[in-house]
C-alpha cells in the first residue's frame, strides 16, 4: 500500500499543497508549531474520515476558511484509487474514484493507516477514555465495519443520556421515560455486546505480535501484554439489557449511563503487571511503540500488505539504543512511512529516505537517499 500523491487545502495552518511522497520513508523536519502534525492528521483524516486529535472533523478547517479539501491517490496491489473528502462545518462530502461513496463502507478497506503520536506515550497512565479510543482505532483498522458499530452505539448512548437528563430536569414524565429507556436499553445492549466482542477479538490477535515486537525493540527478555477490563465482554444481549434496567435508578439520579463498553478499559502490562503502575517511562514508551509495530504486522497479514505508518516526533522520546532498535525494526517490517521530527538526525535511516522541511505550514523538498 502506498500513497502516490496527496492534496491538502484549507487544513489548519498548512499552505495548499500537492505532495508526491517517497515509496518508503518520508521525513518531515521542522520546529514545533510549523505544521508537521497537521500534515499527518490530514493523511489520517482522508483515510479514516476522522481525526486522531479531535472528535470533530470540522476542527481541521483552517482559520478563516469555509472548508477543507483532502485527497489521496493510493495504490494497493495492482489497483490505484482516489480518495477525497471535503469538510465544512456540519457536513462532509466523500468521494471514491470521483463518485460519491455509497454505501460509506465502500470507502474503507483499501487505505489503512496506523498513527503513533507523543500523546500515546502517556496512555498507560492516562484516562480510560483515551485508552478506549486508542483501542478502537486499532479495531477499526482491522475491521472497517467496526466504525458503524461504534457510531451507532455512541448515537444511542447520547439519546439515552438525553432522556435521563430530561427526567432530572422535569422535562419528561417518568412513564414516558420508562417507555423510551426500554427501547434504548435494547438497542444499546445489542450494539454494546458486539462492540465489546470486536475489541476482545482484536486483542486476541494483537497480543502475540505485541510480545514479539516488544522483544525486538527492547531486547531485554521482558514480556509486554494487554488485557481488556470489561463489564460487557462475554455476556449476552439479555445480560447487558438486564444490567441497564437494574441500574436505571442510579442513571436517572446522575443523568448518565453507568453500564456498557463505554466504561470499559484497556490495561497494558509488563511481566503480567499493570504497566501504568510498575513500568518505567522508557519501558512505557517501548510498549507503545511495540503496540504500533504489532498493529503493522497484524494488519499486514490481514490485508495482504503493510498499512501506511504515521510516526509523529517519537524518536526524540527514546534513548539512543531503543531509537536504533526501533528504526532497524521499521526498516525490516514497515511499508510506506511518514515521520515527523525536530531534527533529521533523530531518524536513524540511511536508505529509501526523502527529507522534507516544513516551516509556517509550507513544505519544501530536501535530500533524497537511494
């Protein structure tokens, strides 16, 4: 899988650009705040139709602009396709090969992207909601249909919580609320069980690859792992629906839903212990890098070729030996990569590399190595 050309217009601080990237390693060098992460966000957004930084796609629109336009020409196997999205406040227009993508599921599957950001390094010690979003990005890459499940679940959850709040504000009778909540409980239970099952299946696939990648990157003999802490996984739709009914009084009192996969968690482990509590900062960084490397391996096997890797300013966070191990690992495993850094010397790659310099949202070509 390879991006042959990228077009970006009206995105954050980026000047309008048409980029023809290198087949393997594309390194974008610049000071902080110049637009390096914005470029990676644009690539991710045209592939996944969402941002890895914000919940609102419209946040990508540049200040003073009315819309943002993104496009990528992508080759997979012997097929080259054009992906396009136009974003305006409150709407988006999506085209595949010049035609409106209907159903939307047709858009996904041929353009897979894995992203690693500095914010990911704090996940093990961060909020469960951030870890859930991190996990969901991985599940979506493996199963594009998962996006519809999560979107539907979030819509029903929002509707259920709205009913709970209306009752608390006296804007809806208890009789009407009971009727509405019964409907939403059933819908939420069906979607919630599917969502949790998909997360569990993904973890079952990625665990062996995580263990292997951590070993290659650290060479310490220690084992990294992950487990899913869930109220929902393993239960039936009827089980979750019953728990929602049982917890209705508490939900009404607080105006929010306390049971379901939106309350679950991903726990990262080192030697069988919770990494957020016991691992060093360097070990946590290595676990997160290993996770992304594992994603590349899992998705490569599932889809027939390696997904595109977006690596945002991570090399400066590693000690020199782990930095070297990381890039050795990427050189052997990864396909096309887009890497941002504040210093070209942080990226320990000597071949198949093109450097670009970015300043005030403008990209200029630099060196190209054979």
